[in-house]
C-alpha cells in the first residue's frame, strides 16, 4: 500500500495508485506511521497524491500520527492533498490541525536526493 524512503531523520511515505485510507487499511497504515514517528525529532512527509478517498477511520489514523509527532517533537507534513481529501478534513474540522504543503509533486520525489 505504501512506499517508504528514509534519509537520516526524514522519511517520505507515498501511496500506490488510487489508494484509499479507509476502514479496510487505516489500522495497518496507522501502525506503519507510528513505527516511523516513535523516534523523536523525525520529519515525516506524507505524499497523498495517489490517495483518492479518506473516510473517518483514515482521518483518525492521520490524527493519531499528528498527535504522536507533537509528543515526540517531530513534524508530520502532508503533500499533494487532493481537493476531495481536503474537503473531508474540513468537514470534520481537521484541516487546521495538519501542516499541509502545496509544493508540486517533483519536490516530494526528489526530497531524499537533497
């Protein structure tokens, strides 16, 4: 479901084609994200370019990651968030909780090469 690239304290997570964060896969995603964020001072970039839909369970997984990142003095950043995913965040008043970057896709692809 996800691809992970690591460079020192920076981790880039991207998703397979037409991914969904929903009841079926949010628990496994949450577990993988929590394993990454357990290390203090981690920068986790989630590239949501391929994420087509997020349901409340997927939002809960993202919210859990955000809370853990704050506790561990880490940073969780969302890139390439599609409008329907952002609208779902807004619907549940979560859009202000996350750090959403609007850089174009090439930035996230080349991030690990810096």
